[in-house]
């Protein structure tokens, strides 16, 4: 359940929300800080104009004039006691001249933004003006920056998700096409054999010795059907002796290999080597790895399978003396559709990894590979919980076979 919730889409959404939230908080902080500074500037402008109106001191006049003229970006509207407009600064003069209601609308807007600053003209009689001010261009940019940033991040997320979904669908299409071809390939040999036996039975030429062969082909069809029925569902995992499983697949592949291929099984640690397995699916993984090894050696060489019994996990290394994998292809070997074979479909290793990782909660990786020397694949599986408490239980390791 947790895995389903915390996928890559959720992670991207959390990161995007975090970025936007941080930007909004920081932008709000900058906006409030800038608002305080702008109010101080307007207050200084008011004070400078008050000094200009009341003093004859040249230095004071020069200083006040400099402060008054320094404000070039904060829009200001000054009103009298009756709120009639008497002066304005830093507004669009063209719009002021062409549109008589422009200043009134701006004044109404300024009232909603800030409290006015009182500009005292005279104490006796008491005369004052109100100075309303708006936002500078920088203040507006800071306010709208999180919205712009959110839009950009949203577009980025949409493009990323669409691209990844397109790539995922392409991979899925390759998987389904590969599955169909793999099904046809798996069924082809026993079906062809059964067809031949049927023709012999029709002609009345079938010997009595065909019964074991028919039973073998039917068993093969049943095995293929069982394997494919478990893909997409949750198979039942049972404690099994890993050495027995591996040995049975080595014996199966030895019959289908040339006499120039040597198979070796080494067991390291105590036996039996127990692991939670789905027998048919694990056999499929071993069959794919051993088939790849045979194809890589092109009819001659050595395949060594090493089973290591560790306290909390077990490993199975399948090493061949074949042509190896180029370094540029090491990251691609498990991708659906990738193959270096002329007649391959690129599904075997992808399917094998899926079986080990999703159904057995283990891992399947390339341990090492060197062109011209060979390749080693490693399977890592967890041991049953009951066995983890007694890692030394069992018998001494079997002799290499």
C-alpha cells in the first residue's frame, strides 16, 4: 500500500509543492520587507516636501529636494482634508490627461493597499493632506513571481509525466509483443512434437514407446501454462531447497546443449539452502539465464553456477565463458526489447528480473562482464524467517557437481 502511494509521481508532486510553498513564503517575506521600505520612502518624501514648504535654509532645501526627487518608482496621490486630489507622482501622465477617471480609480485602489500618511500643512489653523501610495513595479513582480514559478513547474511536471507515460506505454507494448512471441516460442516445440505423434497415430505406425514422450510433451505444455498463469498474479512462495531447484534446471538444459558445453554447480555454505520460491517461476528465471549463457558461448564453453548460503540471504551466480557484454550495453540488458541476438525478442532478462524483484522480493543484476571472457549474473534472495534465526543449521556444503 505504501509503495503504491509513494511512487515517482507522488515524489515529483511533493517536490513541486515544496518548491512552490518555499517560494511563496520567501516571496511573502520579501514583499513585506519591501513594503516597509517603501512606506519609509514615502514618509521621507512627505517630510522633504514639508521642509521645502517651510524653510529658507539652502542646505536643508537642497537635501529635501534631493529626497523628494529620489522617489521615481512608487506611485503617489495626495489629497486634501476632503479627499480631493491635489497632487500626484509616478503615474502614467498620458492616461491622466486622456482619462478623467484614471486618478480616481487609482486613488480608490491605493486606499485598499495602505493607510494614508498625514502631511501636516499648518498647526493653527490645523490643515493637513493625506498621501496615498501604491506598489512599485518591483513589489508587483515579487507578488506575482510565485504564480509564474508555479506555472513553469506545472508545465514541467506535465511534460515530464506525459513523456514518462509515453515511454512506459512503449515499454509495455514491447513487453506484450515479447510475451506473445515468447508464448509462441514456449509452446512451439511440444506442440510440434505432439502434431508429429498425432500423424503417426493416424497412420497406425506409432510404437508403444511413444507414451513417455507424449507425457513429457504434455508436462511441458502444463508447465508453460502454469508459468504464464502466474504472471500478473501473486504467486504463492514456499520454502524450497535452492540447490535442488537449480540442479533440476541444469539437468534440463544439459540435455539441450551440445557435448562441448560443461555445466558445474558449486554450493558454498551449509545445506540445504532454503529460500521462499515459486518453483515454476524460479525455474523460468534459471532457464532464461542458462539459455542466455548457452547463446553467448555459441555451442562450447563452461557454465558455472555458484550457490552461496549466507545468514540472512542466499545468492545464485550464473557465470559463462561466452563473448561477454559491451560496457555500453550493461544498463540496457534488462530493458524490454533489448537484444543482441538476430532472432531474439529481448524479453527473457526483463521477465526474469520482474519475477525475482516483484514476486520474490529479491534482485537480479549483472555481477560482472568482460568482452571475450564471459558474463556473470547474480540472483539475491531472502532466506525464510525461520531459517534466519539458525544460520548454521543444516549439513556441510555439498561437493561441487
